């Protein structure tokens, strides 16, 4: 058993309102530069829908992820090494800009500066790639809120696999939002696809990153990633992807998308897993068994044997403690309500989802029934009032029984807690019906509904002794002007909105202090400031340190606050 730590995330889709705040804040923090106008490390998709880029889930077309080949061996869908080598200079299998969208702005100059005329001028859209007039035909959220359905949603790869009944009725039955980031997989196919070895998985926390020094722009990683969460910066010729906000995570604060999420639907924590069993789990023959296979490699952080193995592997005690309190492990393995996105890709994704239940309750309420009654909820789930087939196509490779089990637990939690909130006696039969106890349902409710900040985000800070190079990190591009033409800003290739600012870990430590403090941090007032311009360098300037009661006589003996009063014995301070 080789124990490793992995940072992960769980999203409760029942709480996502599709506001896209996470997308906007992520883009402002990480991709507000030239060359990445079309890049969304975090995007929120409406389901059903084609997704972003369009139809990315169709692996027969895009050849992403892994498959089980001859002899039960795992291999990339893109083919052998020889095949990838032959197409290295012209990769034929990757999304075009039309599959994402051609970024645009508007010709505001014409609108604002046009002379007086009979008709009001308009701001024509212009491409940010060519600066030529263009027709806007697609964007990252073109099918948001079922926009253009059912014509556009007919190309949804998951919807094509479900029954005709769901296809005909989905507009009346359901719609939900699916936020997506890089999965930071345990078995990343993007890293295996990279010819130059630029994509790597950090040993300390499992975050997958791109080494901009080694990236040569082959774009094989874009094909290899089945979630299509790696993007190509056409200005720099480099691949870019979600970083899981590693400078923030290293000091114990959550990602930007989690911090700004309006619905508080994201949970971050670490899990311990057995690295020796990853290949075996990913090679599971039946796609529908991959969910249990991935859960089986996640280790119980309370097991004494696991603790000993983790300690021997160099995992610090505070990280083990964080794994024991991790909301990720609890939602995945204790309560078994979180499901991976497309486990059939065999990458062992580490961003999991709790499927939505709200449409079931809403549908029951509209028909005059009690939407929170356990019997009604269970019956509605069994009657496919929510298209379990579609959810299973997303999260369990088509295993509807798993999805139904999760929805039954969520429904049981609502019914059980409603009885308690109304002053009724607890009905333990509700918990027993889903294989849980009343205490389990109460704990699950606290975690999903009313968990505090430090319960949703259990993030142990990085140890400086494990990576001295992390003291000062430049998360822009390694090809800045001093070293070559990169993001620009400060050199002759200045095409960005600003220069790359080095990000110090100390800055994020201060941010963590503000995030977790009980009172807002405020600058000192004028009276609280200490004027060092008039200080003679002797003793301590007045106001620099708060006076101590036992030293009050000594502090008032001299104007500079140092020494003892004239004609008096020295004051001895017994304290250090």
C-alpha cells in the first residue's frame, strides 16, 4: 500500500442557481490576458445541452480518456505512441475555435463617435482574433437555460443515449446546472498524452499543472483530456488549464470559484488513496463498476494501518487530521451521495457531484401532493419524474440504480429533518429505508445545508520544508520579457491587459488571515500611526508598542520611552 494525498472537490447541484459568478471570478483571476479570451477554466453548463466546447462528451469523435485494450491493458483512446508521433505536427482530433466560440467585442468607437444621422448607429461585433466584423453564432453559454432547445439540445451526447420518453418530455420534466472545472484526475490522460512531459501531477496534493517552460504547444493534451479542460493560448503557443488555485490552497484557503459561489455548493478537502491500486481500478472491465472501483482505492483516514502507512510515506500529521475531517471523504465514502463525472473515461476524476433532487419536489408540489413526504418522493423517483437515465449517463456510466439510491437518500434527509423541524417525533423508518441512521441523516443535513466555512473547506496548508521553491511563485508565463516573448505586457510583445504580477505565498497568508478573522481588517487611523521621521533611532518610538501596566512609570520617564526615570532605581522586568 502506497498512500498518497489528493485534493478534491464535491459540488451539490441541488444548490446551483446558474448565476455564473464562479465563472466570472475565475476568469478575472486567472485568464484575464490576451490569447485566452475564449478560455473558461470554470464554466456552468445547462443540462441538457451541448456543453463547452460543443459535444465534448462524444469520445467517439474526440478520442479523449482511456479505454481497455487487448489483454485488459489500459491505453489512450488516441491510439499508440507511434500513431501520436506521426500526427504530432498536425493533430487532427481537437476542437476548433467554432466548437468553443470565436471571442468578440463591439465596435464602440463607431457607436460613440458617429456623426449625427437619420438612423442610430449600431456597435457591430468584431472578432478579437482577427479584428474583422463577424456574426455571433455561438458562445460558452449559448444554450443557457435551454436556450434554443430542443434544436440545440438534440446534439447533447448524453441525451442521445437515453430513452425516447425523456427526449420528448425533458423541457417539462427538468433542467439543472452543471459547473465544471478541471477534474485533477488521479489517472490523468492529458499528462499521458503530452509528448514533452509538460503536464505533471503534484505528488504532495495531486493537483495537475502545466509546466510552461516545457510546453511546446503540441496540443495532444487537448485531445487526451476527455473533459476538454485544457486550452491553447494562441498568443503564447502554450497550453493552459485550471490550477485549482494552488497559491490559495497552499495557505489553506479555498479556490476562487468556491469562495465566491453564491449557493455555497462547493466542498474542498483531501482524501488518502492507494497509488498501487490505481491501474487496477482504472482497468475495471465493466464501465458501471468504475464508480465502486474508484471508491475502493480511497483509504479510511481513521484506520490505524492507513495512518502508519501515510506517516511512513511522508504525509504530515496535520494532513492526516484534515483527511479525517474531510467533507470530500464523508460525501463520497461515508454517506455515498457524491458521484464522479463520467467515470467511464477511466481518468479517476476528483471533482464529484451530488445529483439534483429539487425537480422531483417541485413536480410533486405542482400536482397538489406533499413534495417533502418520504413516500411521495420515493415514488416520484421510481416513476422517473426526474430523468434518472440522464443523470446516470453523466455520473455512473448508465447505472440508474446508483443514482436512484443517492436521490432516495437526499429525499429521506429532507423528510426526516422536516419532521424534526415541525416538532414531530423522528421517524427512524425513513432512515432505515435508505440504509442510514437518523444520526447519519442529521449529519448529512448539517454538511449539505448549514455547514460553516471551516466545515465546507478543510484545506491543510502546505509545508514550506517540502517545497522551498514555493515561497515565490510566478503563475503567469515563464516566457516573460526578461526570458523571452511570452504573455507580454512589459516587453515589445505587449498585447495583454497588464503585466504578470508575481504571487507570493506571504500575500495569500495575509488573505487567509482576513478571510478567517472575526473582524474586518482595517488600516490604522491617523492617531494610531507612528511617525518614524522624527525618531532618533534610540529606544522605542512612542506608540510603537502598547504600554504595560508594570512599566508605566518607566515609560513616562523619558520622552523617547526608553531607559529609567531620572534619579530612580532601574526597573527590573521579571517577564521575558
